[in-house]
C-alpha cells in the first residue's frame, strides 16, 4: 500500500509540475500579445513610463474611436488596408494551396527524372530570407510595372508559400495508402474521383495546416510589402502601422490598436480550423 501511495503521489507531483510548466510557458508566449492589447487601451504616459507600469491605471477606447472615426476624413484608412490584406492573403493562400496540392501529390505519388533534385531545390528556396529578395523584386517589379498592385504582392507571396505547402502536403499524401485510391478505381471511380472522394479527405488536416500557415505568412508579412507598396490602393495592415509614426513622435497606443485589429482575423481563422490544425500538426506522431 505504501508503494502504491508513493507511486500515486509521485504521479500527482509530476502532473502538477507539468501543468505549472505549461502555464509558465504559455504565460511567456502570450505576454507580448497581452501587453499589446493592454497598451491599446492605456494612455501614452503609462506605455512610456519607466519603470514600466504593469497594472493599468487608466483604460479607454480613445485609440479605437480615433482609428475608426477618422475613416474617410484624413485619418488612418483602416478599412482599405484591411481590404487589401484580405484580398492579397486569401488569393495568395488559395493559389498556393492549389499549386501545393498538385506539387505535393505529384512528389508523393509519381516517379520522374530528377525528382529528388527538384524537391531539394524547392526546399532550398526557403533558406532565402524575404528581406533579401525585396531589392531585386523592387527592380524587377519596376520594369514590369506592377509596383503598388495587388497582383505584385500576390505573386510574391505565392512564390514565398509554395515550397512550404508542397513540402507539407507531400508528407500527408505519403501517409495515405495508395491501395485506397486503387480500390476506389476498381469500384468504378475515375482517377479524379478517387482523389477527391478518398485521398483528399484523408489529407485534409495537412492541407488545412498548410493553408493556415500560408495565410498567416501573407497576413503578417511586412518586409516585402513595405518595399512593393506605395499607396492606399495596395498597402496592407502591417505596412499601415507606419502611418502612426512621424518624424519625431510615434503614436504607440494607436499602433497597438491597429495591431489588435490585425490579430483578430488571424485568431478567428485559427479558431475555425483548430480541429484540423491540431490533427495536422500531430499526425504522424503516433504510428498506427
């Protein structure tokens, strides 16, 4: 009995220590986001205070009121920036997923010449930081006349996201047995029907994971967008944060309020697809 009691006590202690560790880790991860949200409600004096004011003394919605009341009156064009971000992010994500599904399926199911070399070449493109591409892209886009356009940013983000989506989706299609598609074809399905009705649903979590990552990459990207956009017609929300900076001052509260507006759609999308996202990230961790 004593040994059982000691074992249960040890198990309880480990469980408590595990939960405390997770709580501390999540606190550290979430603290910057919480600080941004609080800063959007606090006066600038508290934000800039030294030593920092950890517990807000005065909270108000002035930054949000100023942001949205200034729409169309010379203020920050939040609606236009939001529309641009949504159009560019959604379009680039859909195109990246379409190419990623085709490429991932081809790498997972077919054999062709220089397959490994092509795949390695695609993966190596991920080693190049986006900021290193901003100057070459600027010169190329200037020659093509697509600076300050939705098309230019969509093209850049598709090129940025396609290698990752191909790599991720390829791994999930490899986990789907070929026998299932072959059995569906024996039962009368065409190759296309076997893909959509059998293989695609089984690889759905991986495709959802690739989609959410591609969307968040496009939604939060700043380096390329700051170089390839010039006007309200194409500026995205991350670039719009610069509107709160002046020559000698920075409106930290307004900047944090716009950052909160940026965070909300990403949180909503992640919440909607969280089931697929979690299963996609954990798939393969346990062998069947």
